[in-house]
């Protein structure tokens, strides 16, 4: 088993232990609450656990007290890694609600799963409202569990380290909510700004909704738990932010061109949702006025059929936007590698972090 698989398995073990504890805690409420636990368990099964792994590798880089290939990381960073994954799961549950996404990882999104239960049981009231309401509660529950795990983690380290780690965790949560709002706001605007303004806005959403919390924040949290200095934290930011940007740019490509079997979502889902990504911004920069008007009319239409999706995909390719985003991904990975090379981290840490960054940017298992 390689390092990535081993760390993912250890994080999954911490996740499973938490769910087991919560299941026991809620046992007195009876079987009516069992579906909440079951859907949480299902939602948190599998996955690469990338965010948790970045936290663990940052901890090891600052305080090399274990061998990622042979020994377990200290409990505090495993708990923090699991907390990050619970927070991520909560964000996905709420994100699917906001985006009106029916699928997640090839299965019904949480709100659609509970809507189907309502319909199967022929309960009174609106099945759709029941699904939405339950998904909100599931997301809230997952966030609560994330905070419980993180609280357990910081209790195991020195007060200064605990305070620094908690500050990063809190900042991450606030930035994700603000970034999600900015993304939602973009979809409500009736028109586009200038090409330059639109790209700037798309980049801001990319950074705050995903890039920072996917890589930079986990790195800072793991490093802080290990007692990292301000200079060390700066080095992790210099490395982590471009990796996070590359990660989200890849996600934007997958949202338009991704294989349904790989992404678990319908092809072109971001086009139906009207996501105003960097990919879309770069496309619009290159289109003549008539073609741009047609592109804008189709973008965000939830009824787009397969032929219209193919037409929009072709337009994006022909505009050179895919090639431009691929170059941006490569440039950000190069920036991250250069930042890593110039840091004072050990060669082992540089190798481990660099390998995980490459996998994150290219969605390699």
C-alpha cells in the first residue's frame, strides 16, 4: 500500500469511529433517526481524503514524529484530518442544495435521496420540501461533528498551537461560506461585466470557495498543530494556494468535459447551472459579439439537451479556453513546486507534498 492509500485508510478509520460514536449517542432516539446516520456514513465512505492528507503531511513536515509508510500519525492530526473531511462533506451536501444538483458521486444527492424516501412512504406534505429540509439538517449535523472532532484535536496540543490551528479552522469556514455566496451571486446577475472584470470575479470565487480550503487551509491547520512558526506557515501558503487553484481549475474542466463515471455527475452540469468559471470567462474573451450572445443565452439553461451541451463544449474548445486553463494549471503547479523547493522543509516532506500536489492538480488516484 502506498503512502496516499495508507493515509486515506487511516483517515477513513477515524471517520468511521466518529460515526460509530454518534450512532451510539443517538440510539435512545429510536430507529427514526437511523436514516440520518446511514446517509452520513454513506456520504463519508471512500474518497481520496486529500484535505486530510495535506494536514497530516504538513504536520509531519514541521514535526517529523512518524513514518507515513509505517507508523500512524499522532492522534491530534488524525482527528483534525477527519474533521476536515466532515466539514467537506457538509459543504458538499449544502452545495448540492444550492446548485440544485440531483447527483453526487453517481448516487442521488442527499436531498434527492430523502425526497425519494418521502415518495416511497407516501407521506403527507411536499416530498421536495422534506428532502431539502432533511439535507440542511444533515449538513448541519456534519458540521457539528467536524467541530467536535477538531475540538478533540486541539485539546491534545499546546495552547499556542491549539489557538493557531483553531484560528485557521475558523477562517476556513468563514471564507468557504463567503465564497459560496459569491458563486451564488454570480449566477443571479442578469449580465456579464467586462471580460477583465468577469475573470477577476471568477478567480475570486475560485480562490475563496475552493482553492484555499482544499489545500492551503489544511496545510496551515496541520502545521499549526505541530507548532509551526509564522515563517513556516507562510511557506505552506506559498505552496498550498497555487495547488488549490490548480485543483479547482481542474474541477472546472471536469464540470464541463468530465466523464460521468468519473465525476458522478451528468456531463456538462456546470453549463446547465450557469457556473461563471474562469473557463467560461476565457471563452467569452475570444468570442465575437454574435457568438457571445448565443453562448450567454444557453449558459445556465437547466433544460440544455445533449446536442446543446456538445455545441457549448465545442465553442469552449475552439476558443482556446481549455488549452489556456491547462496552461494555468501547469503554471500553478510549477509555482507550487518552486515554493516547495525554496523552503526549509526536509527532502522527505518535499517529496510527499509534491507528490500529493501533483495528484490533486491532475485528479490522479
